[in-house]
């Protein structure tokens, strides 16, 4: 496993995304993923599966300290008292004394950012999270957050895959030492049929998804692909035994369309 280092955090380069994984399926996938060598699990309050993520973690037998657990605070809990209370509730559901990374899930213009970041830094100082960060923050918001936050931010978790370039957000994160954590890293499965990725994969005896994930980690990005299929868990982590050439990296970069694509919320995000 490779790690992405950012403002004191050491984030495993591949993690398991858990959005839409629920109940027994979620607990079983988390358990299996950890048994297969995953050391990074991504959940969120809004996914309603923190309890099952905790169950999977305990069932795996992997030592708590060897796993990097991220959760995210939903936007309705951004007022300072709410943030602290809801963090405690997340920890109770996970049955953990602390998470490794606690993120603001989306920007919320209705609560002053300085207050929310102050509260986020406070829960970190109380020991409820080892690191803190943001998600879905644009360049302008990253700049603002870095200036306002009393504690260093470890990452901006954003949608990033070969069809969405994210150049400016990546540059802003690099400027401030934040890691980029790529969500929807296999473009929700769309990359499976990509001819360029499949062609590059043939050379390395890898699938299109593996080429896509390798392309991300070779940029020092952490990627959190989700799957509901046990067999794909191994496929998505089996990417550390080959390397893409500069030319192959370039060919994948070329796939990003100029204007970005519509995301699941029906709009092309204006990250820049
Ligand atoms: N911060 C945020 O606002 C935010 C937003 C979205 C997501 N996330 C996080 O990022 C994680 C990943 O993003 P995502 O779930 O949106 O999308 P994703 O991981 O890009 O794609 C998941 C989809 O791709 C398929 N898939 C996975 N591995 C595959 C492979 N090797 N070959 C072919 N298809 C494959 C899965 O199908 P099967 O289940 O059939 O394998 C699933 O339908 C989430 O689970 C969540 O933890 C965060």
C-alpha cells in the first residue's frame, strides 16, 4: 500500500467508498476489504452506515490503529454546538473513540465558514479526530478555509476521475499541502467500457478500472472506489505492481472533456 502524506496525515492511497452500501452488505464488504488488505474506509453521516462500517472493522480482526477511517459531517450540523454533538454521535455509531479524518461534507453558505472550521478544529483538539479536512470545496473555498482554520487541513475530497480534470482544485490543494481524495474515482463504473483505458490495460494485463485507479495514485491522489461485489474489492486494490509510462499518463489525462460532465446532481460542478 502506498500513502499520500498531507499536513501530518498519512492517507492510504486506496480506500473503500461506502456510499449506498447498507446493512449486512456494508458490514460484510468492509470486513472483506480489510481482510484483503484495504486500510482505508470512507463513510459519512448521510450514508447511514457508520454503525455497519464499525461492525465490519471489528469483524475483520485488523487492529484499529492500522485502519484509516474517514467520516463526514452533514451540512445541517455545521453550527458549532451541532458539529461537536453530531461528531460524538458518529463516534458512538462507529463505536470508535476517534476517527482518522473528519470532513465537512459539502460547503454550507448559511453558516459562517469561520465558525464551522473553529468547531472542526475544536473537535480535533478534543481528540475526536486525528485529522480534519473538507469535501466539495472549490478553489476559492479551499483558499478561504486554509486562511480561516486554526488547525491544518489534510484534504479536499472531490469528484476526480479521467473524465473530470480538476486541474485548478488539484493545484490549490498542492499549494497548501492538502491531499486530493478522489471520489467517484471510476466515474461510477463508466470507465469500464473506456477504450483508451482498456487498451493501456492490455499492455499491463490489467483492467480499465485498474488503469484508472493507477493513474490517480501515480498523481499522489488517494482514491476511494466503491463496489458492492467482493470480487471487485481485489481488482480495485491490485494496482501496486505496475506503472504507467508518462505517455500513458498523458493519454488518460486527455480523456477529460473540456467543460466537465454532468454529475449525479444534474449540474456540471464549477470547481474552479
Ligand atoms: N464527498 C462526497 O460528496 C462524495 C460524493 C460521492 C462519493 N463519495 C465517496 O466516494 C466513494 C466512491 O464514489 P462513488 O460511489 O460515487 O463512485 P465510484 O466508486 O466511482 O463507482 C462505484 C460504481 O462503480 C462500479 N465499480 C466499482 N469498481 C468497479 C470495477 N473495478 N469495474 C467496474 N465497475 C466498478 C460499482 O459497481 P458494483 O457495485 O457493481 O461493483 C459502482 O456502481 C463513495 O462510495 C463515497 O464513499 C463522496
